[in-house]
């Protein structure tokens, strides 16, 4: 099984068609919304290495014969971090799911919010949470698959906010990443630790 976002989508679903919101192809401000020096070079390098223009790929497909909206994070693109365009793609995917009355399956692997976009990135978290709430209010299910790692805002909103959350064994899962969490708690930030703590 491929670890790339596109490879994962074709592994879990048949007849995958990519969803790209028209707004996501609008030109970006130089070095991003807050002018982080060198960000354009980082994005270009991430696109070259990952083959993706953004850290998430969304699409539609059939999972077990059910029409489904799919979300897959590309960790090779800036650590699967969530920026403005990531949030735009996620919100578009959930809106499309509501339009189709379809479930969403999210394959999550992210280090959290994209620091190069400052508050513009952090503000995506409440927008993602709002999209999940609207999806739930429509009576539609959301299943999240926690891959390694799933930390920060991606864990706090998309992964732990799903109706059903499953995980790859041993996946790092929690709000804090391994470099900033308290020492002496080796299991607290694993998928198994999250399950054990409810």
C-alpha cells in the first residue's frame, strides 16, 4: 500500500475523482499571507518532493460500494501541515459531502497548523470544526483514520472530532508532538494511549 495521499485514496476507494475548489488555484501573496521570508521556496520544494501543490488531497469515490468523500493528507508536503488552502480544501470536501448526502473518510497525517501562515493557519481549525459540525447536523457520518503522526490542530479537530476514529497501530496521536510533550509519558501520545484514556 502506498503512503502517498493519492496512493492511499486509490487503495481505500474505487473510481476516485479529485475535488479541487476553484478558489485554491488563485495566486498566493508573495511568501504567503504574512510574508514569511522563504516560504515560497519551501512550498516549491515541498511540491517538488511530494508531487502535490498542497498538503491534502480530496476526492470522491466508492468505499464498499458507498459513494464517499475522501480526504488524505500528504505528509511529505510540509509535514501535512494545515494552512489556508488546506482549510479551504477541507471545507470544500465537507460541503460537497453534504451536497451529495455522502459520508466522509479522512486519512489524517499532520504535524498541525502551518507556522509560516500564523493566525491565518490557526483560524482554519475553527473553520474545520464548524464544517464537521455542519456535517454531523446533516446526519452524515465522518470516519477518521489516524496515521503516524497525527498531532496539533489536525488531531484536535479532524481526527478526534470524527464520529468514528480508528488508528494505525503505534501512531503518534495527540495535540502535542514528540518534541514538546512532557517527558516520562511514552504511551500518552500513541493511538493506544488515546484509546486507553477514552
